[in-house]
C-alpha cells in the first residue's frame, strides 16, 4: 500500500480552487477564438471579444473569472493500493475548499440547508465523487459549477424507442428552454444510460474530458457532432444575443442500462468553464 497523507489532498484542492477560478480552461479559450473568427453577428462578436478579454484580465490580475465562483465539485480516482492517512477524505476536501475560497477571496455560494438558506461562509461542503481504480495514484478534478447553467440542466427517462433522435431532441429542447440563462456559449455534457440517478453523474463527468479530445467511440462522436449542429441551429448565440455559436462542444458519456430504459441527462456548462486537475 502507498500511504498518502490527506494534508496533500487539502493542499491540492486549495490550489485547484484558486487556480481554476482565475484561469479559463485553455481548450475553452481556443474554442472562443475559433468562434470569434467564424462569427458574423456584431453583437455575438462583441460578447466573444469581451469573454476573451475577461479571461486575460482574470488570469493576469488573479481575479475570479465570474462573480459566481460555483459549487466546489470534486472528482477523485483513487488507486486501490492507496491508503489515506491522518484524516478522512471528506474533511480533507472541505479544508482545501475553505482554504482556497477564503484565501483567494472567492465568493462563498453554499447554503447549509436548502430551505433555511444560511450561507456557510466558506463554500463548504464540497460535492465529492470517488471512483476506485487500479494502481497507487490519486487523481483529482476540481470543477467550480455556476448556478446559472446548473439550474437549466435536465434529466429524463426516455423510452428505448425514442432512440438517437429522441436524445438529440431532448438536448436541443433543454438548450432552447435555457436560452441566455445558462450563459452561452456552452459546453454540453450528456450522460446516456445507467439509471435515474447515474445519468446526471455521467453528464457532469463528461464535462471533465479535455476539450481537444475526440470521443473514442465513433457512434458517440457522430452523436456529439449532430447534437452540436442542431443546438447551434437554434441561433441563441453568445450571451443570448443571437449568432452562430450557442454551444462550443458536446461531450457524451455512456454507460450500460436496463433493456427497458434510456436515461438521458444534460448538464449545461457556461462560458466560465473552469476545470483544474492534478495527480498525487
Ligand atoms: S452560469 Fe457561469 S457564467 Fe453564468 S453567472 Fe454562473 S458561473 Fe458565471
């Protein structure tokens, strides 16, 4: 077994919390530049230029990209030969979130109870997902998730007979309903399969895939292209001002499911696409 002190996880989460809030995902910046080059609408061009300028200012001045610094969503892959020592994982993650958000002067956006709505003051607790994998490494992804896009995300239990077109229609309908509220241009995470509770996790995990990588399954890569085309035909555009680019990319993650089910979840990601990752 390889011992890993949980203090290292606290330190890594604190660093990722700050860095990811200051720095727009590199792949997303490249997508914005491409979108600007191909955009005809002056309003959308202006929004895209402002987003690129905002990213430059945030990174240069160590200021958050957006006032909504998000729920701290943390994904782990933990090798089965790792032994976490000197504390528990959940407390270590929350200590890192607390240090990163308070030390980086990032807004605390969590309320301790969804009805009483009192701010916890330090953006804890985090939402933590853990996969056990072979090996002796710990891999961490930090995804600060803004509420504007999260609120407009949807899931549905489609019938298998709805098929490929049913999936495309559901994603397009979700994006059309979201309009400007999800802060486009979007990255669209789509979870396919699993169960009622599992599909949304697949959709969120799909957002972690680096933007410059293709889906390894050709039929899913083709689905991603068709969804992207259909979504951009809506003409919502950057900031909702109309234009060619409502979404910059679609990422589909699939999982086996019941013969009688076709669970689909759509997790919308906004123009503050922030993902940090590190391996310990
Ligand atoms: S949805 Fe994204 S871009 Fe919009 S306010 Fe929230 S974090 Fe900012």
